[in-house]
C-alpha cells in the first residue's frame, strides 16, 4: 500500500481540522483529494509529508510511519506544496543542482527531469523570469529529482491560466503512469482531467471515496472545450447527438451529448477539419458535481 491512513485526527485547540479519517491508496493510483477551502486537505498533506504531527491515529507512506520513520518517508515521496517555495534568484539548472546535492542524486538526473517536465526551453533562465506555469514545472521537476515512488501535490494548478492548466494536468497524468499520485484540489475539473478515484473531504471528515468510473452517467455526457477564438453556437449544434451548446465564458463551450460514446475524438476531429486550435478538452462528470454539492453544501 502506497499510503495508509487509519483513524487519524488533527486538533488545533478546540477545532478539529481532521476528525478520525481513514483511507488507503494502492500503488499506481492517481487519487484526487477534493473538498472546499478549509476542509482539511492541506493539513492531511502536511501530515503525510511529516511537516505536521497528527493528534492521534496512524499514517504510513510506503509502509513507513510518518511519526517514527520520518526520514524514510521524506526519501520516498516527492512533494509540491500549495505555495511552491523556490529560490527566485537561482537559475533553473542551478536550483535543481542544489537540490540534487541535498538528495545525493547523480547530476545526470537533472537533465532527465528537465526533459520530463518540459523545462528545456526555459532551463537557462532565472526562476524569477519564469511564468507561474513554468515555476510549477520547476517544482514538479524538483519533486521528481530523487525518483520517488509517491507524489503528493497540494493544489498544483492554483492560479494558472487555461493553457498552463492543460499543460500541467497532462504532465501530472504522464508522471502518474509510473508513480502513485495523491493530489489535493477544490476544483472538480482537476479530478476529472487527471484522476481515476476521488476522496471528498468536508469539515475534516471523509464524506465520499469513489472511483470516477462509478460516477459515470452512461446516458449523457458534457464535453468542455476551449477554442482559440469564438465559434457560433449554431455551428457547434451540427455535432451528432448533441442536444445542448452553452458558451460558459470567453471561448469555452459546454457541449451536452446524449450518448455513452466518448465524444472527445469527434470534437477533436471537428476542430482539426475546421482549422481550430483546442486549448482544453475535458469531460465533465455531472454525477461528481452533484455528489460534491450534496455532501459539502451547508
């Protein structure tokens, strides 16, 4: 088991940030930890990364106890905190070389993670010169330097623009093919785009733990697509089996299809045939949205 949490609580004074929660994550899973702001997501992440100690309960990462074997836990995880701490005055390669020396990692690994995270075009720059999307790539590259078995990512796409969102999501999915990923977020589309399982937390308690496939609505699907310019809704209604087209904002559209067939390839082919550039293309899980609202609304 990559992550094991049993009856874990964290209390600050009289406030319970986490209240007797338990869950397991198997090797190779990409699990989204979903909840509203203040639900306890970051507290859980900090306990799993040994930054905080739980008030009671047990947490293990790669069979190492976070309280009694913190050093082994730290060696086996890659962590990207919510507020990605970087030395802005350092160059990308310099920063990664510094951290490689801390981990005692062969310097050849630096170029490997630069390539893996798509940092090569910007690797000669100072971190202060990078966009937020590329700074997140630096954080991910640093988390991957020592080739950990488990990645713990706390709100990894906060503040990114749509292009950066798509790039970082794809990067996390690719990394997740070889590693266990535990990803906290308050954005449902994040879970839909990246994860195969979701744990929902509210007010410090787990209120749902489901595979996304269990939440699938076979009778209807919504595809979220963003083009590089505005497209007439009447034009999009020409799609087969489409029964609703909604322009949600800017160049983003929600296309509702009455079919269980995955319509993303159809939308992609349409864009290609009409010389449109797609900036994002995701399925929206209505069942997840309904479940989230039912379980987290006051």
